[in-house]
C-alpha cells in the first residue's frame, strides 16, 4: 500500500514539474501575425534576432480570413481605429508604396507603359469613374480586366483612400487570399491590370520587375506625358529612393506598423520588439519598403526605450 502511495506522490510531483516547464516554455514563445506581404521582412528580423538569441521561440501565425485567436505582435498596413489604439501600443517601422501594374502582354500595358497614368486615368481605370478626365479620353472597360482584393486589407484600403474612395469602390474581379494571389492572377491573364507593393512586383534579388509584368508609370504632374524624371520604374532601388526623396504625387504611400498589447504583454515579445526598433531600418529597402519619416518613427521608438521588461 505504501509503495502505491509513493508512486502516486511521485507521479503528481512529476506532473507538476512537467506543467511548470510547459508554462515556462509557453511564456517564452512569441507569436506574430498580420499582413502577409510583410512576412519576408519579418522573417529576416526573426532570423537575425535568433542568431543573437538562439533560445528564442518566434513563430509567424499566418492570418486567414481573420487573425489567429492568440498572438503577441501584430503587423498591419493601414491605420488602426481608436478602439484598437486603446488596447495596443504601436510603432511605425516602415512605409510601403502602391504601384499600378499590368500583364506585359496586355494592350493596356502597351498603351500606358510609355504614356503613363494621370490621376484621372487611374480613377477611370480602377474605379470606373466616368466623370474623370476628358469626354474624348474615356477608357473601354472591356479592353482590360482589373483585379483587386476580396477581403478587407491594407493595400486596397490605402489605394482607394488615396484617391478619395473606399475599398468597396474598386471595380473588377475580387480575388480571395493575400496580395500575392492577386499578382498570380494578374500573371495568368493577358488582359490583367492591378496594383501592388514593390516587394511583390519586383524580384528583390535582381531588383527588376517580375517577368510578365509592366509597372505602369505615373504622371505625377498630370501634364499628359511622362517626362524623363518620371521614368524610374526599371530598378527597385531607384523607385524607393525616388519616392523617399521626392514623394511624387499620385503614388499612394502608407505606414507599416507593429503593435503589442498595452496590458499583460509577453516580456519575450517586448524584447523582440525593442530589438526590431534598434535593428530593423537597414533591411527595409532589401524587401521593397520605404524608410519611415523620423517624426513618426522616433517618438514610437523612444516610447519603448524606457519600458522595463519583467
């Protein structure tokens, strides 16, 4: 009888130790989710962080129609609403640009690769607004196939807001899934036209547009022609530098931000976030992102510099 009791006591002791170990391991785990087109950049941060912190357990939990039920860090591509701001602290780490793009075989690409898109032409093309532009310069919607996102997402929200519309106002075929699925659909359709972030439109290694795509130049001054200083889309590094330095009109730009819970934040996630604030800026161009303006980045960085990690 005593031996049975001893075995039971040992069992429950081991069970308690195992449970405590599992809880400790769980507390060291960091879960990140959010906008998919930022994942290659986030994966680079994780790789570099783990090189300096080999015991770190960091996982990207891809979002589907909704975000995962539990996560520590959220990376997003549009400005959060006040309700979310009440519960989370935000850091503005990068910016992204949205460029019009067409299948290289399309008649649309052949027409506008040299002529360029004025603001009115963009509005006509993506929102089918017949009031934009001259009466003798209307587009035939049957001459091209526009692709856009089905779900609420940062890229279509930003693109639409820039031109005074809502995401629902973007016309065309709505594609389920992530931004990358939009580009895959575009590549399969010789009449296709869409919009996208440079990290998906360019080969980040060669810095050239993906084979099969034409980045459509934007007529920033709306004078009806593309001048020499508006021809900068053949190289990703030139695109990023041009937009950072000159902020041409008619090209939407928005912030990419990372957030963490204001209360009860995972200390390991906070450590990673502070590391990102100190080490992320040199990798932005590599993945097609713009650097943030100092007036947005520095205040959020300073906010976390003084946060104690328990």
